[in-house]
C-alpha cells in the first residue's frame, strides 16, 4: 500500500491496482453520530421495556430471584446491541453501517479486499480502547494524526475506511446496465444466502465482472460455452443446483451474481 497525495494505492494479491481516498475525521464523525443516534433510540426502547417489566409482566421474570433482573438483562442486551451493531453490519454489508452508507464511506482491508469476519471483530472490539478516556477522544486523535486516518482498531485489524465511488454523476446507464434492466434481472434471481456469497472474493468478482461485460458481444456458441464454464466455476462454489437448468437460466443467475457482488466489490475510485 502506498500513498499519493490524499489517495491510497493498493496492489491486490491478484495484481490489480486500486486507488482509494481515505475517509477523514469529518466524514467518519458524521457517520458515527448517525449510528449513535440510531443506537441511542434502540437503547432507550430497551430501557423502557426493562422499566415496565419491573412493574408489570411479573410472570415473565419469575425464574429470577432479584427484582432487578430486568435491569441486568437490559444492560447485557444494550452492550450486545452497541457492539454487535458495528461488528455485524460491517461484515454483512461490505463494511458499511447505516451511518457509513449514508455518508458514502466504508471499511475495507488494507489489501483492497472486503472486510473479513476476524477483522470486523478485532476493529470493533478495540472500540473500547479508542473511546478512552471519554467521548472517543483517543480514536479522534488517532484518526486526525494518522496519514491514512486510522484509529487503533484499524491498525490492529489491518483495515482502512475509504470514500466510495460516487455514482450520482453517472446519468446514463451503461450498455450492460441497459441489458440487465431490459431483461428484468435483479439480485433476487440468484437463490443463495448472504453466507454463501461471503465465500467469494476479489478474484471471483473480477471473473464475474469480465464475464458480464463480454457475454453480450459473443456469438451464441461462444456465449453458451463461456456460460457453462463460469457456472461450473462460480455457481458451483455457491452450491447452486444446476441440474435441469437451461443455458439461459445459468446466464441469468450469473448476471444476478454480478449484481450481488457489484454492491460489495465495485468501490474503487
């Protein structure tokens, strides 16, 4: 990873060069405030439920000897929600919490890959340290002082928060987007869950991207042959049942796979 001006250049293990603009203290702070407002609302709801549970619905807590059991449970639930919110969302939504998505930033690996489960766990576990001594002071100092705006959690997890590529400037649909729209192909045309998609990485993204951009320029024979090869390579990894599927069915699922992966992997500047 190298830095040019305010951009970070990354050479992936697949020898693909990517450029990112690190997200600074301002954009990260706004995203964090949005996330905290969401969490604050949820926390208040949990406390309200705990409060009313102490005065009513006594049968629900008959198994506990202490009348303060609802409060103890609420404290544990609030901790899990506040920590799990960042950990779960950053992993399952490609490095974006709700606040990050609204501001247009995301967390990725230093090598340009999408954030892993372990990295998400480490960077969010260290939020406890970054929040010291109060009001996230240590984290803000680190983000401001570090050349690529990393806090301790990012340093330990090998992650970086970057600005996403803006799509607002793209007023015209690309030929591929027009074709997918005309054929009414959506992400839901691929019958796999989020866990299965997580098994695919940067290498598979470049394969499906190249396939999707080439497929409509090939002859029918070449198109069928390439679709069969890509289905065996990519759909096979996802555990998709391909028996009794026509070539058109496989092509549709591959293009739906492109749409699913595009949201997570098409983020270079």
